[in-house]
């Protein structure tokens, strides 16, 4: 069944509770007593207890830890697996907040939409069956394969000005295009929101991005964020929210703003956001959410959806849109920005071949109606002149709604007539799900309208140089096949010998006939009731999925040390940088994201053993032998020997990947003693029932070796209601000598309950059943 125009949606679960939020904000104002930026207003109004989070005012940004109540969760099919497995072990019968699952990452691009979709559904059937059955059981909105890419669907259906949402994908901030705070997190954080546990975030700094002037000619919002990435670099937004303001914001379409917010992830920003605008209202109305628009209008009239007069930013970057020109970023890093007019010289200087091998448009970053109409305008100009694409030209629509509207409005036929292949509504080549038939293994270049261009990301070939550009620049260049072609100034020679030059593309931000929904079977009912009788499908012999068995508590009759941890054997002293990637490698291991036993085979395989200087080597002093880290960890587990790690500075930096905490715990890790921890990973360890301790004297790190036995001293006092009691560690060496070293802990009262229960989810299960 299809319907030809967008119907009004049930907006009950997507309209932010503006009155409640504004009331909360008043409590915050009473403490902080200063003008607030827009991002601060949105974030702080979701704080659970202002008195606790702001404890009397002072410096908040970059210092305070906020306990928040997000309003919604969205998960993509790859990361949803472990998030759901964890949620299941909490023993709840429904999610505490509206949640959606989107099947988009596992669809491989090869022949075209239908064939690719059918093939990928068969290949990944067990994962999709699992996700769907879990969705039905817990009342989660399930967007099946082919429905579209998570961020486009969220923008079309769930995003709302002022909302705080979490998504288990780094480009979740895309929804910021609708003036909200959408933050990409790991599965364990999503589970916090899904179980109704407070979600913790260090209050970000706020970087103001002032936009003045107007975009013109070929320049688009993609060029703005490509330019900004060049200015800020991949680290420039770390720990910060990018808050845009100025006269140049309101003239941009909502989907154009979403492109900017989407790629804020490329500069490391927590998220990006914009003040509510007439274009946001128009987009809400065009996508069946007039009720949200009306509520947002009212909240905006009370000043909620914009910054206070006089609000201060930690830094301000000003960009004049009138001076902005199309920009191409890459290769291999999204912050290597080159203006289009200088790109030819840049390519020549590097000595690269002038040709490129494929042009790809779409993805969650750039598949809006506006993008597609502008691209279709170029395709028509070229087609009328008798040109076709010189290179494979692939287009990924972001959603079924976009695909169906493109077809109805003759966009797809225009693209196909010049040689484009329209792929399934999914991530496809953007996430490496691209089976190239030309399969170049040598150095080659591709042009994409995507957001990331790390080595090997698209086709697995680390010599493929991915240059990021706007969809219009990618499309125009596809008709030349040359990196040196600048469609703003250069002409192409037609078979007749005449010259052809593109005129700057025109597009429409919204379809005049409204959006068409397309195949209605893709749309889940809003707020489905949980069906507790549904059995979650996980095959006994599955290699990709495994139900999580709750971790047992370290305390109880089996532990003769009472409320101290049992005696722990040191498995490894890790040297230097140890990110979540070192702890749980990605790449080929991604297929085991839903199978803790299988993925744990990668535990710390790229970490360096400080005692031997080697990677993936651990010593088993009990048998006077050595093995890989997973091998020795497995031996400890089979001996029921709980163990500990000694680690260096900033242990667990990098990402919120919960596997990096789950895997050591799975093999029996009970404590990690560090020179310092990355905060998110430290919290993830606590959630899984691992005690993180900090050396008071960092030099003590060298006093502990593998095979030593560690005993906590003083933990029982902390459990006993003395949170500030000193916890030290008694080290017993192989020759029987012993000494004590001082440590610090950062456990809150709630986190102590998690440790006692064996994990946060065990604790939730025990309190709610
Ligand atoms: Fe998918 Fe690529 Fe976006 S992987 S979510 S289309 S960044």
C-alpha cells in the first residue's frame, strides 16, 4: 500500500514537555543566575535535580557532571544488538522512554535497491529477527531493512525543537537540524535511558558559530561544514556543543541545517544545534507534525528555543556565508579542506592521477529533498546536452519517504537517464557495505557526499582516497570524471564539439505536492504496546548473537573477604595508550557485536604488555607459561580466578564502546588500577561491576607485576556508609612479600550499589522485580 501525501502523525510521544522543561529551567536559573545559551537551556532543562548537578553554581561548563533524563532513544542495527542484550538483562518489561530501532547498516550495495535488499536480509536474517522480536516484546518502534537510514528517519519522524535524545551512532547529532540536542552514545548509555536510569554527561563547553551573509551559487550548507572542519580540525569540537546563531541561520532549510549538525561529529563535537526557525516549522508541518510545530511556536514565544540576550560562549567562530565557496575535504581525514577553485592545483601538487573512479551521493548527510532536486537539476542540464556520467554514479536515498517522493517528482528518472544507480534506502557504501565490481585495489579516488573518509571505510581498500563534497559538486564532476574539473568555471566538450557549462543548480527545500510516504509497510505504529509473550529469537548455535548471562556479584558466601573484593591475580600491566579500540578492536570483529563470547576473543590484542614490550602477550605465572591476552584470561576464568589489570594514563579513551568494559568482566576482571581513566570508560566499567581505582602515587604502577595478588583494603568501609574512607590495595608478590599502596576511588552511592550487585543491570533487576 502507498499513500500519496504525508498524513498528520500521532505527536504525543514526540512533543517535548515544554512547560515542564521551562519550569525546570527556572530552577536552574535560580542557581546559576546568568544568561544562558540555547544549548545550555535545552540541556540543563533535562537535568533531574538542579541542586545536585549544579551544587550551588560556580563553573559548570567543562566541570560539572550532569544527571540527565533524555526523552528518546534511537539505535541502528549494528549497535542495537548489544544494547538490547544488556537491556534484556535488566529484566524490565518495557522501555522507560520511547525507543526506535533502524535496520540500515547491514545492507550491502551491489546491484541496486531491490536485489541488494533481498540478499542482505537473507545474510543478516538472524540479526534482523532478533531485533524485531526484541522490539515487539518491549514496545520499540522497529524500522525494518529498506525503511531508511536512522538519522533521516529520526529527522522525518521523531526530532523536535528542544528535545534531548540519545542515539547509538556517531551521527545522531543530525537531528540538531530541528533545533534539538541529539547526542551519539554507546549502547550502555542508551540502556541508561531505556531503563530510566539517569544519564551522566560532563557539561560541555559551548562554541558559538556565528553565521552572517547568504549562501550563493554552488555553495551549500555542506560546504559550510566542510570549511568549518578545516578550521576546527577533527579535535576542535571535543567536549563542546556547537551552537549556531546569527542572521545566516534562519535562511537555511531544516535539512540543510541537519547536514551541518551531522558533520559536527567530524570535529568531535558532542552535538550541534540551532535556534528554532520558520524553516523548522515548515519542515515539521511538511512531515506531518503540525502539533509539534504549534507547541514549539508557543515555547519559542516564551523565549525557550533561543539563547538569552548576553549569553556567553567559550569561543566564537564567525563565518560569512557570502564568501563561502564549494569545498572538497580529504583524502583520509575530514578536516583537510580545499576550496574547489584550488583543488586542481592541490591534486597536481600531490602528483595524483587526475581521474576518479566513482561518484556517490546520498547517505544520512546529504539525501534531503533539497539535495536531490538540486542534483536532478544538474542531471537534467547534462542529460539535455547529451552527457552521461563518466564514472559509476551511485545514489543512496536516506529514507523510503525520500525515495518515493524522488520517484513521484521525476527525480529518479532524471538521475537514471544519465547513468545513476539508485541503491537501497540504507547506509551501503558509507559504512563499507559496498561490493565494488570494478574492485580497484590500487590507489584510486572517489568523490562522495558522505561525512567520513577514513582509510578503507568505503570499499575496504586503504588506497582509495575518498574526497568529501556537496552532492551537487560530486554530481557535476561525475560528468567529467576528472578531479581537476571545476563546474563553476570550466566547460565540458560535447560530442558535437560544442562546449557545455553548468548553470548553478536550483532546488526546492520541500516538495510542493507534499512528501509521499511510499510503501506504508515500512512504517511502524507509533508507541506500540509491549508484547510480553513474544519470545526473543536467538538461535542456540548462533555465531553472531548470544544472550547475556548476568554477571555474578563479587560478594557473597563464595567470597571469604566479605565486602572487600576477593583476592585478584594481576593478568597484565598495560603500557601507554590504551583506547577502547586497543581493548576491543573493530574491523572484522564488528560482526560479533551481539556475541560476547566471540567478540571477547579480541580482548586487548593490540595493547602492549609493559613487562615484555610485546603486543598481545600475557604471562600465566601459575603454569609458568605465556599466551595471548584472551588465552590467559580464559584460563583464569576456567580456574574461577578473578583478576585485575594495571593500566597507564587515560585508560579507555576514544569511544563509549561498552564492549571494552563487558569483555574484561566476561573473563572475570573485577578491578582495574590506573594512573588515570577516560571518564566515559570508567563509568562503563562501573556499570559492568568492575571497580576502577586510581593510583595516588603514579610511580606505584611499576611496583605491580603480572601474577601478583591484589587485595582491596577499606572497600568494606566505603560500602558501610563511609564514602570518603581510604581504599588501598595490598600487593602480595610471588615470593610472599607484601606491601600496601594508596588508591582513590570515584564511586558514588549509586555506583556502589552496582558493584555490590555485580552490574548496574543486576541492580536494576533486583530493585524493579
Ligand atoms: Fe549510515 Fe554513513 Fe550515516 S553509516 S548512519 S549513512 S554516516
